């Protein structure tokens, strides 16, 4: 089951969105990596590289995104090789 987070952003803004995976991890399990796929309004998929510090992934949301609904699908791989549930960032970009 996905967690959905909806945000609004100007096309001139640049943001970094933190995702804290710690509350959903078992004791002794850590985040190894996080995969982020960006789907712009026109379709297609772009890979976004977040920085991961401890159990928090910092997802860069760049300026200059296409006007409309941009989706960022975020899934962590844990130290025990499990995948986290998806966190879906839905970002509506305005002028």
C-alpha cells in the first residue's frame, strides 16, 4: 500500500523533501538505498538520485519541472534486502 503525499510547487522553486523510513523499520534494520522515479505530466520516467543519511532520504525536487502533475515514486531497499512500501510524492507545479 502506498503512502501518498500531495504538494504544490512553483516552476521556479527548488525543494528537498525528506522521507523518514525509520518508523517502519524493524529493530536493527537500516535503509541501504532509495530508488526514486519521476514521471512528468508528458509521461516517460526519469531517475532521481536522493541522498540518504541514516534512515532518511532527501529527495531533490528541482526547479523547472513541467507545469502540471509530477509524480515521484520512492521505494527504499533495507539492509535485510526488503523493499519498503512506496511513498508517492504528487507535486502539482504551477507557474
